[in-house]
C-alpha cells in the first residue's frame, strides 16, 4: 500500500496551498480523479522536476476556474456537451475511467456484506426508505441481520462530478428520482447532510453511525470503508472491482462521440459495475500561455503512457491506447500551437 502514502503526502502539500513554482502545471476540479493525479504527479516530478499544483475542489470549481483562465486545465466528471465545449472555446478529452460506490457505516457490516439495487438506492436518497431493516433492503439481503437503525444520508455539498455520476445513474433507474431531483453536479437533495469533496463524504460517513454515502472507489479503499455490492442493468449482483469497472468502460464508443461526450452509468453487461464514469480534462483552445499548455499536455501524455499500472493499483481503468491516439490527434487539431 505504498501508493497510499504518496497520495497522503501530496494531499498534505495540496492542503497547505503552497505557491506553485514557475514551471509547475496548474489545474483544478474533480476530487474523483485526485488520487491518480496525485500519484502521477509525485512520480512525474521525480522524473522531470516539473510539479503539479492541483486543487481538488470539485468538478464545478474546476469548470469555473478553466472558464476564468486561472488554471491551465480543469477536470470534471460531468462531460460538457459539444455545444458548451464550443461556446467556451474548450478542448475536452477523457483522462481516466473509474467508479463511484455506495459506502455504509453499520456495526458488524463489512465491505460487500450488503447488496443494493438502483431503485432502493434512489428511495434511500429520496428519503422514502429511512431504516436499515426496511423490507426493501431486507429482500435484497436474505440472511443478513439488519439493525433497526435510522439511515443517515450523506451527499456532496459542492458542485461535484461524482454527484453527476451518482444522480445520472439514479435518474436512469428511478423515474421518481428523475422527475423529482434529476441529474447534475449539484441538485436539491431531498434529505441528508452535505460534505465537501469525496474526502468529506468519506470522513462524514466513517464518523456517523447508520450513514450511507457515495465516493470514488479509491477513497473507499484508502479509508477501508464498507462498500455495498450492486444489482446491475442485467440484474446480476456485482462487487466494485477493477474487472467490473473495466466491463462498464468496455462498451464506450469514444471514436464516434463528439468532444468525447460519453457517460458510462448503467452500462449493459452481466459483469458491469453500474455506477461508473470518466474524468474529463478541459483546456483552452487558445491558451493564455502556450508553454503552460504544452507542459500540461506533456504531463497527460506521460500519464497515459507511463501511469497505467499506477492507475490500475488504485482501481481506475486506464484509457485504451486506441483512445489515447484519438485524444492526441485532437490536441494537434484543436489546441492552437500545441507542440507537446
């Protein structure tokens, strides 16, 4: 687990908001992608001397900062529509695939002990299921001793791509959720307590008896949290594993998607994890600094080609080589003066 130590160390550096050196790459946004960016950055600096000053502030903040041109790249787990990409003069491309998992805090319940389906998860977050021994949960978990404990819903308080993945999934599996709440980086939550970032949701859930939250899988793994299994679109019960994340990502049609606009939730297939997603990088077509833009592209090129094992160690799904070829072709075509 040495990679977790590196992430923790980089987290401390990020939290102290150290000033960036002149050569450092600047980015902001997604907390979903933060563990792998931190790992890549640590190794990349040792290899090249160039650091990454990344603010893990949520996808909404990342979109705002790249729009205001205060960073070289923004990172969002909600892809922007081709219309929004064009309107803002952005280039959008995926950097990694991963997954969101439900996490719970119940005495005696370990990782994988519980299974949930989309409809039940939606009803928990709608506030219509309020106790852990509710018949709907019990039906999905025969033989599991469920306590008569109140469910404490934990959700994101900031604009979040993880929330987009979560709410997009719930909208696909629950007509009630779609009509009453819908999908976005920020929604009007019917119930629950808010926490900032994947870090905040992980901490709140870990410290609150009876809680349920949702985090990118690396956070559940790092914090040794009790995740649930899920019933997927095919009706099969699947655990959150690199294989089930890979299965969810396998059907993505990147080559035919304008501006790489692809959403992986509720993917078909017997072994697919249903709450999967990607992180997208947003950069300016005409950069404020060509040198900074090229430095960022070189970092992502390095990550695609040298960071696959690091990504796999954190249970992300690296982008296939064929997709990387498409991405780098897009850089050359759309980013003015790109010479990475």
